[in-house]
C-alpha cells in the first residue's frame, strides 16, 4: 500500500505499523524523522535502561519551553544524574554500583536534562552496552537502544535540549570503540538529533530538540581522519577525585568541574557527618564560583555524588545522598534542598545528583523555581 486517499505518508506508515502488530501506541511525533518500526524495536530492547515512555502532561518534561531562544546554554541551571543508567541494577555489589532509582524516561519526565552515560564494548556480542565500571547493566539494552530512547523523548518534547556525557567505563578507549560510538552520533538519520559541533551553540534556540555531547572518550583523528571532532572534548584533562579543576574544550572555552567523590580518602573512623560536610562544602563552593564575573560565560559542572571511603564508617552512594535517620545523618540531597531555597535567580550551572527523588523538590529548585537569595555556606 503506497497511497490511501486523504492519508499523509506519515499516517500510512503509522497504520502499517499498527496493522503489523509491532507497535500499538507510538506517538505520532516519532514519525517525523525516524522509522516507527525501528523505534518500537529499540524502545522494547532498551526497557531495562530506558523504562517505559509516557506522556504524563506534567510541567517539568517541557520546562525549557519557558526559556527564551536567546538564552545562553551556560546560563541555564541544568539538573542531571550521575551514573544515569544504574537504576535497575541488582547484584551483590548493588549498594556500591547503584546510584539511581528512576529509569531514564522517568528521569527526563522529572526534569533531568544532563545524563551521565557510561558504556563499553560487550566482548560476547561485539555491541556497545551500558556499564558502571566493569559491571554490565543490561545484557539486552545496547547503547544505540538507549540513544533512540532519547530521540523519542525529544520528538515528544521538541522544546527541550539534552546534555549527554558519554564515557568509556569498560574496556579500552580503543579505535574500534571510538569508531562505533562516532557512527551512532554522526550517521543519518539520527545525526540530526546531535549538535554536530565541538563547541556550544550561541543560544538555546540553536539546540532545541538536539543533544549536546560532553565527550569523555577520545577520537583518534591522527589514525582515523574520518572521526570528526563532534562534542565538547572534556576527556583530556579530567582529573580523578578533584574538587575544582578546569578543562579547555575549545580555545577560550572552559569547563569547570567539581568531581570530589571519594571522601576522606582511606582515613580510618572519620564520622559520616564529616564526610557529608566535606562533600557539601566542595559542592556549594564550586556552585558559588560559577557566579564570578569571569566565569559566567563558561560551563560549570558540579557532582553532588560520591561515597565515604575508609576502614571505619563507610557511606554508600545512597547513604551519602539520602542520609540515615537511624544515626541522625542528613544527606547531601536534603542539605541541598534547604540550601537551594535561597537560590532563585542565581546561577548554579549543571548539578548531577544520586537518588534525586529522595528530596521531592530538589529538581524544581535546581532549575530555579524557588524564591529569595542564595544563603552563605
């Protein structure tokens, strides 16, 4: 069937898909650029990471629609998640490797716009999949499946922009891995969803319905000139467990980063509250620095995540984020929830959380939907 009187090609394609039984309720917008049958297949395979897509009608899935097109990307307060894909992981080491409780679709629905994607080559299938360190997060969901889920979200929320950090967490950052990742980003038709640049666009208007790549893996252009430099290169110069460092991703363009995650090193018997305060102080100091006159045009990324190392009282990522009422420990998320009450109209930059839902208003406050002035720490 190539034509039905009065039907558009998109309507014909949707009806074919419905008759075939492969999809039942894909939104019409998915037909704008991507094949609906492929979309259905990717969404099904990606469920262990993506979860299930719903159009909730809530305000936060489209909160960027309230921002003017002329708004610089650097000036937007962007909530994100650290190790975004770990929500469904279960295993003996779950307390260490799991940092989220919500699927990617649920995170996006809640207003999250910065995703921290860790991937690697699955040697058994020769497919790029999602990892946390060397732990495989799903043996069915591929990196491509997850990326198609992001396209599906953008099709349904075209006012939004996604910032996606991609890092090789398992195996070598080898040329075959780089080539495979590069193909996922630059091959038609999905390349239109990616900002095909190594710098930020001048404003939000140039990034709507697109993904901005924060690239934490290399492109070996010397040995493969086909690897065009797509994405902000934040791989070179990323220092481990550092509370304040910067990376020049383009001449004159810097990303300032706080990624202090191993608290108190290997110190013995450091009280949990001391570790939480160490993280909170580093986090809020970095956010406050984003408002310096020389920094307003630069990218600021702050991680609210971490864990408490040491022989004594070890804090898991969940305990650091949520606290522990049994020992009267207030976690980072609750502390930030209180601190952000006074940050309306103030720049925060990009802030990445673990278990963000433990403080129900945390994302709304990070975006900037709260009154008053920023308090001092």
